[in-house]
């Protein structure tokens, strides 16, 4: 089966052709009886065939496997009454993630889903067939079954965290749970709260950062807020709310509530307002040692945190099958707690 792929946004995925087989693939015809203003064809088909992701549908449109009235179309085409859509439905790609005995910190589990506390230093899923050592490899070893999705190397993965970001993640065990959870992320009905230690002291106790984010024009994997002196590619809306929890001398503990889910969004937004995260040099943050905090030369020269001080602490969502509201929390890891303790020791106001 194919499911909602809502966390992949790179252009190379859309450029990758979907394998098709004329003998085994089903051809489906959909006749539009009534026009729905503003309803794009990719969103419409995703609604009709919820187990096919919008990414997959867009790829099929791009290679001509979806037509309207016998002619090629675009994902943004708005359907009207009388249109006839013909779509080739491909067979799923093979599921091939190597199970590895990698520790998985499970904070919740039932027959439909897992809540895991992701550790630092591990990517969520392989980017290629030969890659191992990912969370997906550990999940394949831990769980008897996982949803398959439309990427064979992402079993169960509904959403992602950066490699060095820790915290709560939802993992789907069944196909139905996957697409129902993915729909919640697409409709932005999930609520996420992160803990972060940022440099400096924000002027306001709480505020909303509404600043679009795009790909850096020259540096791979870096994101930027475009402006008069900064170009960006593939710019998209991005909104984050922050709240100050504790002010320290030179640092601040904040709660972050992302409304959108752009890559590196929280790191980019806090850097954009002049308060980069501790341990995040990509976006202007610094590594800090205990000696720098205390002013004593005999203290350790090792940084108090060797990654960005960002932890996904809480997520609220509706159970994909039982439909009751749930909140899962993941306690911060030892390195985050130690860094905060040292800041409180030496930089208490």
C-alpha cells in the first residue's frame, strides 16, 4: 500500500519516476460530477485514495501517469464538473529495511502505534539501500509489524526529527494508523511542544514568529529566512510560537510550539530573531564549556552540550483508531539536563 508522505519536501523525490508495469498496474477512471472551488487535483485524489500519498500522486502527474480528459496535467490543476481523470495505480515498492539491534526508547505502545523518545546522533531512516544504523533499522528489529508507507526505507515513520534533536516521535504499526496520523499532521491538528536553550534573552516573554523558510541557495541542507540580503529557494510559510520559561545570564530556556513543520524550522526561527540555540553553529549558536561559564581555568574544556539544545518534549494528537485525544511526553536526555543544571549553577539570575 501507499500512504501519506508528509515530511519529505526535496525536489529530487518529485523528479524520481514511479516504477510502472502495464501488465500488473491498475488503471482507474474518476469522473468529476461537481466542481469544488480551489480543490487541486493532487489534493482531490489524495482524498479519494487516502492510502496514496500526495507526493506519489504528484510524481505520477509529472511523468504523465495521471491525465485529465486524456491530456497531461499539473498538481495545481483545479478540477471542474465533467472532467475525467485517468490514473495508473502502481504496485508498491519492496520493503527492505535491515533489522538492527539498536536501542529504542519506547514511552508508549499499543496495537496501532508506538511513541518513542529518539536519542541524539541517529537519523530517522535510511536515505539509500545500503545505509544502516538508523531509527528505522532499530524499529524494524523491535516491532513485529510496522506500516510500510510509500518509501520502502521508512517503515512506520510518520514524521521526523533532525539527527541531533531528541524527543518524542510517533511510529505507526498498521497501514490505517499511518495514513490517519499523517492526515493529522497535514491538517495541522497535532500540537507539539519543544524545550530549547537559546543564547541571549528574548525581549518578549512570548511571541509568534511568522517568517517563511526556504533552502539556502548555495549550502546544502541549510535553511534560511529570505530577506533583502538573503536569497532562498522553494520558500514556504513557517510559523512558530515561543514562551520564555526561565531567564539565565546570557541564556534562556524556552518552550517552542511549531504551527508548521518545515525542516530546521525552530532552529532557523530562533536564529532569525537573534537567539540561536546553544550548540548549533549552523545557525549561529556556540559550543560553551564549563570553564567559560564559571570563569575558572581548572574546569573542563569540553562543551557542556555537543549538539543543538533542542528536545521534542510533548505531542498531543487523536488516537488514529480509537480517536480519543492523547498526550505523550519524553523526558529530556542526560546531556540536556546536565547543560541546564550547569547554566543554573553558574548563570542564575
